[in-house]
C-alpha cells in the first residue's frame, strides 16, 4: 500500500508540474537504447501540440528499480531478446497495477522474445488487439483504420495490442509499425514529412490517452 500511495501522489502531480517520462532498460541482450532521439522528439511534439508540460529530458529506468514509480509513462523498444527476472516481474506488475503505463514498440524483431516475458507478467491474461474504434486512435488525431504503418519491413499489417486491469489499459504493445522510427530525427531514417508526422500524431494520441484516462 505504501508503494501505491507514493505512486499516486507522484502521478497526481502530472498536471501541476513538469513530469518526466522514461525509457525502460531491460536485460537479455536486446538494444533497449535504440531510437535515442525518438522519445525526446515525441515529448517536444506533445509539448508544442498538446500543450503538455513534459520534462524535455527523458529518463532511463531499470525494470527492477523503485524509481520506476516516478514515471507515469514508460517507453520500451528494441530489436532483440528481452528477459525479466522475478524481481523485474514483481516490480513492473506493481507499477502497472498502481496506475503506471508501459508502451512497448517493437523496433522489429522483439515480439517472439517479448511474448514469453509478458506471460510471466500477467499469467491469466493475453494481449488483446485493440479495435480501430478504441479511443487511443482518436484522442488527438483520428486514425480510422487504427495503428498506422510507418516502416514496411515484411509488409505485415500493423497491430496494437493491450493488457487491461479492471478496465484500464495498462500496457500497449505496437508492432509491425515502427512508431519509434518515425519519432526519430528526420535525418536518421529520411522518412517523408507526412510519414513522420503520422508517427508523431499517433504518439501524441498515446500520450494524450494515457494522461487523460
């Protein structure tokens, strides 16, 4: 209860003071540090367009750290293996059940490794694909077809899946989309401006949904 109380106090300050978001550092060998300009660019975009007051400095937090409770929104990405130990699982589960939110964006290749870890996190639940009518696709800019496709890779359709607790979306997993690549600085992937804006708009949708639900 003490952890939950501390988290709720921190979370309630989101609209009063500038609040930090964070990138999740995990074990297993996957490149958790990929897309280094993505979250800072998304924060700037949201501050300019949603009039949020997010701290421009994006933190890094380890899965098992108590510091995780300082951040109402945590982003996770990478291409490779993901391993959560028992302490990681307990801490991350407490964070999500206490009001936190985790967005996992597959930077292509993470999905098969991640799925086995998410089963440990919520053994009684499965990821549920969000319908295109879900509010997360309409909170800032309308995406009538749901999650947009940013990079093609193998041409599979983009998917957004979620885990829910008591009706609240606590975890969003986006894959076959590469949203994070679209948030990166323009010179990194040379995406057309319209494609990059589409990615940032969907990112703003996620941020707005999380901070208003």
